[in-house]
C-alpha cells in the first residue's frame, strides 16, 4: 500500500505565524502517520474495553 | 484510461471510527435492552440534543476562525440562572426577586439573549482588538461569568418556574418536542449563515488564513466580534432552554458544556485549526456524543465509566483532527 505523502522540510510554515493549536499540532510533524493511526486504534480499543468493563461491572 | 476507485474503506473507517463505534453500540443496546428503539427514547434523545446542538453551533464559529470559547458552559449557566430569576412563579414562596412583576416568557428570552450577546461581544472585542488568544480570553471570561453568577444568585439554586416557561421544554407538537423546533430553527439559520452569506465566507476565509483574508479586504475585527456575539446569543438561548428542561437552575448548571460542544464539533469534522466545518457535521457530532451517553445509561453502566468513555472519545476526535492536519500539510 502506498505510504501517504508528507511535506518537505522547506514546505513547512513559519511557526511564528501559526496559532497556538497549529503550533501544538506542528510538534507532531515528525511523528509518522502509522504511529498516529496506532494511537487512534489503541484509543478506540481502550474505549471498547471501558464500555465492556462498564457493562460487566454494573 | 482506468479510473482508480476513490473510495477507500480503511480510510473511511479510520475517519469515522467514533461514529461507527457508537452506531454499533446503539445497535447492541437496542438488541439487549427493552425500550431503546422507542419514540419515547428518541424524543428523550432529541430533548437532550437540542440545547447542546445550539451551544455547538455557537462554538463552531469560534473554532472555524481558529479560536475557541471556554466560557460557553458558564455562560449557559448564567443564562439559565437569569431565566430562572425572571420566570419564577409569582406565588412561589422562595422567589429570588419577590418585587419583580410577572414577566412574559418571550420578554425574558429576549432579555437573556441580549445580556449573553453583550458578554459574547466583550469576548469578541478582547480577541479582535486586543489580540488576546481566544483560549486565554474566554478562560478569563469563564471565571468572571461564574463569579458573577454566584453573586447574582447568592449561590442559591432556583426552582418554582411558572408553567408557561416549563412548557417550553416539556411541551410538544405532534409528538415532536418544542425544543426540537428551536434546534431546527438554529440549524437552518446557521446553515444559511455559513453557506449563503458574506459573513460565512469571511469566517471561512479568516479560518483558512487570517492575514490573507485581511489583505483581501475582509474586516477581520468586525467578523470576529460578530462570531463571538452570535455565540453568546446562542448560549443565552441554550441556557434558557436548559433551565426550562431541568426545571431549576443553579451556578452548577452548564458545567462542562463547553468541552462537550467543542468535542461534538471536532467529532463532526470542525477542525480546531480553522477554516473547516459544516452544520451537518456538528449535528452528527452532537448526536454521537448524546447517543453514547444514552446507550451507556440504558446499559446500566456506572457514570464513572461514562466519563472515561467520553474522555476517550474526545482524545480520538482530536487525534483524528491532528491526523487530517498532518496528512494535508
């Protein structure tokens, strides 16, 4: 499967021109998307686990 | 030339993970619980959703312009308290303002919306003129509004509303709760405002690139003030409805509503980075959040687990927004 294209270093915006949230998001610029996908998957799994635990402990 | 299919199932599931999960949960709840797929429960869902949708519509303008409004919940609380003070029954013994004559419901609604609009406009002025980051400006306003609410109400919970006020939330027309009509009217207004007006175009332009919008002739200051003013008015309307729905109001009313609204917007595709967001998405976000809560209530899950689940939903929504941002840039 094709890896999603990421921007080159030179394409990145000047951080002084960014808002707080964009600056926060820019901190994750070097994190590969597959790790982010893994994190989202883990969070969804945790959500399912919490709901299951909640149902079992009622 | 062979046309490559543009629909990617994995990407669709990844982008809509929370929505699909809540749909599955609703299906599971419906199959395992009695009375889940009933008109009564649907009506309950609509009643819960309506004020939250109105709040989320207000917050959405702030988010689209790369801002936020952390004072939303407390403003809703203040609006509910003001409505309660104005609309307590004249013969109620513990009336907060015993000297006040009987106020018509519509007059109280207008008064509350105007007061909250002024607070919203102050937020907008601080953000637009003084260039204070919205996060800080609205955090300050949140605390100010909470303090003002405590002073105004003497920290006393209020009840004993006159029946015409309670009927705003409890009444229905052809089994459709009145609250739904308020939500539909607000949704239609925002749909028109965001898609068909100059204000909507300016808003998306500011969210996309504020400097470019300014150079292109957009009055950024006036647009931002209008957005926060409108948001304040929406909190006023929502607070009025929340008070009527709850049958009482106190300084605790509206606590945490801002986070629910921001989370619902994010789930619905309103990017915290601005420039992106649709009214239909906000509706879906609010529906998902409320459906999650109602499903867990039906399943008899301890509220502590519900809070954890809601927190995880917010984290996933922000992570998905971050993923979209990184993939796009």
